[in-house]
């Protein structure tokens, strides 16, 4: 088994901390970055890094994380990808209610 698989597994099993996630969110391996953005322990600063990623899947993972903050949602509302922008707009409206 590769090291990458074990990192993703560790993230999914919650065997990492915020410092680990901060490193993994910028990993060149997209599967690691996605797992970090999906993590329930990912904080707003970590998710803010994810929403600036060039990869749509990393942005979507952050967008679907319940810990995403309003500032990150506002940024994603202006995303060039209409799917991301629409979901971000919907989530932002829900947060404001």
C-alpha cells in the first residue's frame, strides 16, 4: 500500500490534527487535499486555503464541509465555475437565515 493511501485513510479516520491538515490541504496529490478539505476537523482557515485551490474537486470538498465560513462562501460565489458559484450562493443564503 502506498503512503498516499495511508495519509488519506489517516485523515478519514480522524488520526490527524489541524497542523497535519494545514500541510495536507496544499498537497500536490489531489486525493490528499480533498480528504483534508472534507475532514470534520478542518477549520475555517484550512478551508479558506482549499477554496483558493485551482482544482474543482478540492473547492467542492471545502464547499460541502459544514465548517466553511461566510468569507469563503462569498469568494466561491464569484468562482468562474458556475456549478461552484451556484452552490456557494445557495449555502450563503442558508447561512444568513
